[in-house]
């Protein structure tokens, strides 16, 4: 019983558990499988990545305070975050994966990194 490549259908030779005839076929198959299915998902993921990079850039020492205008100037979108954390006192931190921020008074933002 011979197996066929999942991508191109060619006959596979070699190991019994092999699924693809070559690395390009394996890459092509996985790229197609993992491609974001809609513009909404792709655009949201791109915005989250951009926000994350901005937080990393402005918070190299795991804790910082920056003006809100500086974040906005770099293109940070405050509408996109992955989770929130509410402290016992009711303070709400907004997180983009492990990088978080807390809006402060006078248009400043406290940046933190979750350990």
C-alpha cells in the first residue's frame, strides 16, 4: 500500500509515517491550512501584533510610564487588546498577551509586563 502526498498527490517513498513528498509540499500545505480565513481575523491579528510591538518598544525594563500621546503617535490602537485584569481595588489593566497598560490621570499610561 503506497501513500500519497497530502499536498500534490505524488507517491511517497521513505518512512512509513511520512505525509509529504518534499519540504516545499509540507510548507505549502501548512501555509494554506494556517492562512487566516477572513480579512477581519487577519486585520485584528495585525493590529494586536502592532500594539504588542509598541508596548515592547516603550517598556524595555518591564515597567514604565509614558504619555498617552506617545503611544498614539506610534500608532497604538487602544480598542484592541487580548484581556483585562481587574485588581481587588477595581483598577483595570488592559493586556496585549503578556504586555499590559493602565490608563493614569493626566493622560499618562503605566506599562507593565506580566510574569
